[in-house]
């Protein structure tokens, strides 16, 4: 299926939700990356990279067809983002 045909099968609302979910995943990835850069030791940096890895994979595999998962990401990732930013992840 061409990219043009694929884009036509999603509504604008579905594409907005997909983009929002990707943005949330990117924000979580960025928060982990910031923490990795300031980790006090190599072990903590490694643990943070390991926690970040599944988010990277999910972002790379996510498509607008994953409607249920997109809704979950939009609902759940703000709390995870806050936890990572506040230092609650990787500890």
C-alpha cells in the first residue's frame, strides 16, 4: 500500500492522536536521556538506558493503526514522564 493510500485510511483525529502519542513517547525518551547525561555513576546510567529502550522500540513500531495502544499512551505516559523527570525512574 502506498503512503498516500495509507494516509487516506486514517481520520484527522486518528492522525492527531498518533502524533500526540509519538510526542509523548519522545518526551519520555528525552527525559530519560537527560537523566542518563547527569547520572552519578555508570550503573545508574546503564539502568536508565535499559528503562528507556522499550520506549524507543515502541515509538519506532507505533503506527496510527494501533488505536488502543495510542489511547493508553496518551492516558498513561504523562505520569511516566513526570516520574522520570522527578527522578522516580531508574531508582
